[in-house]
C-alpha cells in the first residue's frame, strides 16, 4: 500500500501532466476562466515549474459577459502567480462577422466561445491548450483522455481516441492539429474543494454566500443584478433579493446560482458533501439536449 | 453527492471492469454508484428519462457510464468511462471498459492503470473467449487482483451449481497463466443489486463479502518505498534568473531535474547514477514548491538537484548508485497490437515511447503469438493484426534504460507510435534485454 493520500496522488498526477505538456509541445497555453478548476490548475502549474516561472501563458476566452468580481480576481491572480495573460475576445469574433450572436432573452455566448478559442489558438499558434475539465463533470467528459487529440478543424473524435496507457502520453501530431490536455481529469468537485481548503487558495467572492438580485428562469437562479442577462417585462416583478452562491463561475448568462449560506471553505465542503444535484445541474448550456456536451466538444469546445 | 472522506487518511483504489459484450459491466458500475448513493438527482432523472425514451423495461443504469451518442444508440460501451466515488473507507477511481473485441485497445487503456480488475461472466454463458482474453490481458498487465463477478444470477435462479461450475472452469483456465492473480469469485445480479453493495438473501449458500465490502478492504500492491529507486526526468528547471528565492536563495545556478518518483525512495546525500551517461553523483537537494524535502517517495513529483554538472535532460533517469537499471539497444517484449488497418511484422518501424524517452525502433523479429483460448505460443505467423498479443524483438536507435515489466510497471512499459498517423498502435511490456551472443559475462551480469 502506498502511504500517500488521494489528494497527494491527484496533485502529483496533475503536476506530471503539466510538465509533460510543457515538454512535449512547442507552444502550450493554459485556459483560464477565473473558475475554481482553472484556478487550481494554474496553482498547480506554479508548483510544477517552481522556482521557474510558468513556461506558458494563461489564455482567457472572454465572452464579455463577465461578473466584475471574476475579472478583478483574474487580474489579481495573474499578478500573484507571476504569469502572463493572453485574452481572446468573443466580441471581436462577433464584430468581424465570424459568429452570429444568439437572439432572444436566453441568448448565450457560451457556444460562440468555441470559434473565438479556435481563432485564438490559430492566431497564436498554440499547439496544446490545458483545460480544467474534470471527468466527473459530465458523461462525455468521463470518456476523454488526458491528452485529447484535435484535428486541424479543432474537432474531437470520441469514437476514435488514441489509447492512453500507463503514464505514457502521446502528443505527436501533424502540422495544424493540436491537443487539449486535462491535468485535473481524475479530480472530483469534492477533491477540488478539499484541495482549495488544504492549500488556502483565495477564490473570487462569487463562490461564497452573498446577497444578490436573482431571477428564477426554467428552474435556474440567474443573476439579475449586473444587467448582463436581459429580462423580459413579465420577469421584472419576479426579481428577488436572495442569499446565494455560485458553484461554478463562467459566462454569466448560463451560470446558475444555488441558495446557500456557506460563507467559508469549510461550510462549502460540507454543502458539497450533502448536495443532491451535480454542479453542472445549474448550467443551462448542458440542458439543451441529452448529448449537448458531446456535440459541443466535437466542434472544439473546451 | 460525494462522501466526505478524511483527506489526510483516505487511500485510493483504482479498478477496472472487463468481460464480454453485454455481460453487464456498465450496469454493475451504475448499480454500484446507485446503491452507494453516489448518483446525483439530476443524473438519475436524466437516466430515467433516457430509459423511458428508449422504451427500456427498467431504469437502464448502464446509461450512467455509456455517455456517448454512439454508445447510447447501440447499447454498447465503445470507450472507457472513468467514474469516481467514495465511501468513508476509501476513494475509488473506476474505469468502465468495453467488452467488444474491436475496442480491446480501450479495455487495455482502462486496465493499464488499475490495481484490481472485475471480470464479469454472464452466468448463462459461462467462461467464453472474451473472458479468457481479458483475464490474460489482466495478468499480462500484472493486475494482481481479480474479482470474478458471475453476473445475471437472477437468470439462472441463483443456482449454486451453475456458479460453482463457472468458478471451477475459470480457475482451470487461470492456472495456466504465468502470473496468476489473486481471484475472488462473487455471485451477482448487477441488474437487481444482489451482492453488489449488500449481501443478497437470494444466495444463502454464498458466504464471502459483497463486491463493495471486498473493494473497501482489498490490499493491493502499488509501487512501494522499498523497490529500487527510479526517477525518470521529465523536464529541466532552469530559472535563468538572478532572483532571490525565499526558500532556495539566489537562482542563478539552479538546475533541477523535474519528475515523478516511479519507485523506491531517494534521500538528500544519496549516491546516484544518472542516465544516459551513467555518471555517478550525489543528490544535493529535493525540492517542491513547499520547500526543501528530506526525501522523495513513490508517485510524488519533485525537482532534484545533484552535486556535479551532469549532462541529462528529458528522457534521462536518476537511480540509486547500487541499483542500476538495465541498458540495452535491443530487447524482447510482449505487445498487444491495436491498429485495425495496419499490421506489425519484422522490419516495421515506429517511434517508441518509454517513460519520458522517445526513440526510433525497428522490429527485428516476431518470436511468437499467443492463442488466447489455449495460451499456446505459436511462431507460425510473423504478422500481428488487430488485437493480437505476442512477443517481439525490438532494436532502438539508441540504448534505453529500463527494468523488466514484471519488476516495474513504469520503467518496464512502452508504447509504439505509428510514424505516419502518429497513432498509438501497441502497448509493450519489456521482458529482457537481448544479450550479445559472444559475450557470456554480460549474461551473468544481467
Ligand atoms: N437479468 C439481468 N440482466 C442484466 C444483468 N446485468 C446486466 N443486465 C442486462 O444486460 C444488458 C447489457 O448490460 P451492459 O451493462 O450494457 O453490458 P456491458 O457489459 O457493459 O456491455 P459492453 O460495455 O458493451 O461490453 C442490459 O440489457 C442489462 O440490463 C443482471 O444481473 N441480470
Ligand atoms: Mg458497458
């Protein structure tokens, strides 16, 4: 029996993958959204290359629909770990006519991110993007390799993935192809929170309980205080002040809140332990169809 | 829902499912997750809705792991799904693998990192070729523990005679294996949950543990601190900076070898050999972000500094001075061949990936292929096609440093990568180096 704890195992495995990525690719980037998974991933990257600086930039695909707290945090965090930041703007893709903004009050830029991501990858010639995706998040993700191959159109072919044996990762590719790499594949939501607690990692305030104006739409609690989400006239009287926190932080239009009074990491860990819904259960983008995530991933989504 | 295990004490068990198509592997994993209350309400609701839409008679728990569109359409598993759950006693990482022979490469992917394999058998069908193939693969991969899940007992009236015969047939086959794993047979119904989490009233004649009880307590061997010490180098950390670091001082001369300990323990002050040059030096520092460490232990990642200016980089390896690895340019290995459109034969060329090393390699001979049902070795055909397993001789462009797979899973394993497609086309396990015919001393030394 090995004497190490499961968090030590997961940390070491992630560091191993991060180092493999730096070693096997010419120009990797770490996808940084300001969400807890990408924060943990960047935290681990700092450890992996210490005392050197990160050998790759953080890449933020910015939908423009951000919670201000998340942006503030992003800029602070990048400074704190001594990284450099590259930003890909969805607004730019819209302005250049590369994508069409969705219409209606449930419009989301979540899907548009894929085009911006692929454009940014091409513009900067990134050949590997590190993502904070975890296999426990969603059933299509549960199938993905650590080193996930993408063809020259950025597409994932789930029926034809390369075998991935032992700790040997095959990052060989043809010109124009790239890889998505997922160092946190084997982490669960609980592992992430227990690690954040163990390491004392500061988080955006959105993750902790606070008062916010909320609109309930299709069973989801959505932000109604920043004005990012357009409200229908009939919805306006239904806006309520609630005590909530966010379980995931991403594009504001599809990130649902949960009612919660958890205001410390310990309280959040206890809450996650008792939760009866997955964290993605609060995300509108997954609810669009049974295989919504697989379909988006095939096209090159995160 | 995730059980709150004590993060400072919990151990991890990695296991995989195996067996033929429709034996009930995915259903079993679904049942295990469901009965251990590891399923979220929204996941269950989604599975209930999908089952209804498909017209299934009952909630199809296999849909919890069969997440791809093509899998749901065909009702089979195509690629390995990873699932996670915990009990107060342990954390588990599950690899649910496909039974279909066409996707054996995905079964091997899931099994290569497992400490234990659950091999399912349909009680109506008994031991069939796929049972034997997967058992053989598990023993080849040196998975030390097998749970023989005799499933669908509900369809044979929970008849003890049926169960006993299957277990006897299986053991008769398993006896012929070169390294027989530890086998724990359990009668089950994955569909109804008999002996999965709780002991079943339908099998009063069965006195052993339920599957979950067994998984919670199974003692598996992983790389231990007493094995020979091996540290493959992934990356060299050179800050190239005059910064003062709070823990390390001035960084101007810092040169750390970054990697993960494959086995054994290294301490500061240890005499070590550094490959490929095989130069001797001493460990001067073992570092993590947390600061200097007295020792480096298996599975954890470090940056190691040594006393002398030694030329090594990615692909190199640090070992303890008294515990050298084997070095050879040509060696024999067992392989499983994964490519469906290409074959392997003498003179085939590949990129060989071994630990952090990448060298060109050519097949110099095909020694034999293994007949899965009889375990007989045959040299009749020199060509490997999809799913063939056997022994080949490989010569590399430059020497590699390794251990036999039987001794060390990390330094004894490799993959072959196709030079045209870049696909991973074979999994390899090193048996022994080829000894120079004229040099008898060398044979003794190895
Ligand atoms: N009666 C009965 N049926 C079962 C049992 N276990 C599984 N089944 C049924 O057997 C069929 C196949 O089950 P799966 O779990 O998909 O089989 P699998 O081994 O994962 O198949 P592949 O992954 O494609 O190799 C399904 O219709 C299940 O409902 C059992 O214990 N009893
Ligand atoms: Mg299955």
